[in-house]
């Protein structure tokens, strides 16, 4: 086996994490495998040791073992084939153990059938699988659009294919929203950059004895040493709730390469360099209806699952392609007629609808200035395909430069979508945002 082939093994990367040099790690992988081979085929192991550890020629080894030189070559070929099989078996074993322990760190988001993300998964996993920069990928979009789910699906896809030594999955999330329509507070205060680094540290050192009372600075140092030596995969979910993002991003850049970071954020990190941006768009109508039917099937709502498109399109017209909102609607149909559920969303009535809007929009809305709120409130007057800056200015009654400034805030917050190319930007909003804005004046 070529040493370059060895390097792509998780088996190698795990040993490499604790050895001084690549050569030491290669040697250890081979010695361990030869030892395992020796338990079943002692003569194979002995021959390989004589030839490759003691450096004997085939003739020398042959005379020691009372074998003709040509027999030495034949036996050596067989021994190498068996050794390769041993290494492959060890690799399978270590990967399946790893998958089981990673599974416990994930949140079980991407276990259901996912809709409409195959292409994104393929292109993102190809990007992450390569060893080219950037080593930081950020998945960006409004609440419920599927960022965490995509991140988890990516991890699950990469796990069997790539030799990451370990995975850390940490979240800065403060709130979660469940499909019953309620909000759960998970954390009172915002996490800091050091807090995130400590969470990553705690996962990666989970099975190791640590010296007591390590300072967070020291933990960061150890983390950097480990992540720089061998490739790890680190997911930081909900970056928008980190207190000091301006501290966290430089820290992440220090830790990345060869390790890869996947970030998810409601706010786009356009202004940061060295980050590969992946804006997550809402599902199109076909996929949205597919998700509705699938969800209805899983929740045992056969009449909804088999309803014709015409009956389901009002769902899409009301909440668009936001998977969280689509799943919430289906869940509510268990309790109320569909029309009632949609009216609740359109009129922002009923606790579930209000909670959904609170979860997706409240923080962002409250952080907006007066002009930004005015521009956003005017957006439903723009046709769905989007309008240019002058159109937005016209409907909002604000001067174009004020609108331009407001859009510079609203677009990175993913409240307004900017489409089109460089010389012709068109601005539009998600259907869920449109429905929400019809009723939101009372928040203002
Ligand atoms: N592509 C998809 N197919 C099916 N369900 C999805 C998909 N993306 C997200 N979901 C579901 O939508 C909900 C919101 O997704 P989530 O990843 O939590 O959004 P975000 O992290 O952007 O707030 C979850 O219940 C998730 O299971
Ligand atoms: Mg999320």
C-alpha cells in the first residue's frame, strides 16, 4: 500500500493526531496491522518484518526461512494482499465506531426524508471534501429555512467518505421552536467566542482525562494545536446569537485549515473574507408541496397527503417554501381545518402562528431602525419577482439613498432577498415574510 493511500485513512489520521511525524504514524499503522495479521498468518507477518522492517533482501529472507527466492516473492505478494485486507477491516471498524459516537453529537435533524437539497448537498460536500481554501463554509438564511438540517445532512454525508479525526457540533442557540408551535428558551445569555471554543473543546476532549482547572485561554491553545495538526470537522450552529462575532470569526480562522468549519447563521457574513457563503433559498412550489404531502403521510393525514395540488397551493401561497412553516401548518391540520390554520397565519392569530413569527422575526425586527422597518413594511407592495432599488424607493416613499442604506442592513439579515447580477439587483421577500408583514404593524 502506498503511503499516500495510507494518509487518506481515518486509521492513519487518528494515530497521526498523537504522533510526532507523518512517518511515525505510517509506521505505527503498518506495525499494528502486521501484528494483527500475525495472529492469523504468522508466517506472513514474519516475512513482512524481515523484508520491510529489517530490510533483508528476498534472497536473505529466503535462506533464513528455507524458501526459494521466487517463493519469497509469491508469499510476499499474498502477505501484502492480506495485510491490505486487515487494514481495510480496521478502517471499517474505526469508521463505524466513529459514526456511532458522532451520531450522539448530532440533533437528529436530518434523519427524516429531506426535500429539494440534493444538489446543494452534492456541491457542498464536494467543496468540503477538497483540501482547497476556504476552510470555513457558512450556510445563511432566515429562521426555519433549513440551515441546521442542511449542516447535519452534510455531516452525515461526509462522515463515511472523509477522514476527519473527529467532529464537534456546538450551538449558540437561545431558543428553539417545536412543530407543536411552541418556543422553548434554552439559554439565557449569549455565548461568547471563548464560550464556543470551550464547548468545542469539551466535545473533542470528551473521552480524555483533562488536567483540572484549565483556563479557557489554555483550552483554546490546545484546540488550535489539535485542529491544525489533523483535519477535524466543526459545526457552529446559530452564529447570529454569538455575543462577540467579531472575536469569534478570527478565532475560527485561526483554528481552520486543515480542519473545516461549517457555520450556520441567520445573518449573512458577506463582509467577512475567507468564508464560502451558501445562501439557503426557500423551496420552490414543487418541493414545498412534496414536503407537505410527505409530512402529511408521516402524520397520518391521508386526505391531506392525497389532496390535489389546487388544494395545497394556498399553503405555499401563504408561507412559501419555508420548511419549518410548512411542517407547522401540516401539524396544525391535525387540530384545525386547513383554512383556519392559514387564516391564523395570514392574520397573525392563534398562539402557534404568533410563536412562529416571534421565533423567525422578532429579534431581527426589533433590531431594525425606523427607516429599515419602513422599507421592509413596503416590500409586500413589490411584485414577487422583485423590484429594483428605485421601485422600492417609490413604494416606500423614502429617498433612494436612504432605501439603499436600509437594504444594506436588510439583505444581510436575510429579511430581503437580493437577486440578479451585479448591474441589476432586484429585491424581493420570502412569502412567509410577506404574510407576516401584512399583520406586523402592531409590533412596530
Ligand atoms: N430540505 C428539507 N426537507 C424536509 N424538511 C426540512 C428540510 N429543511 C428543513 N426541514 C425541516 O424544517 C424545519 C426547520 O429546519 P432547520 O434546519 O431547523 O432550520 P434553520 O436551522 O434554518 O432554522 C425542521 O423541522 C427541519 O426538519
Ligand atoms: Mg437552526
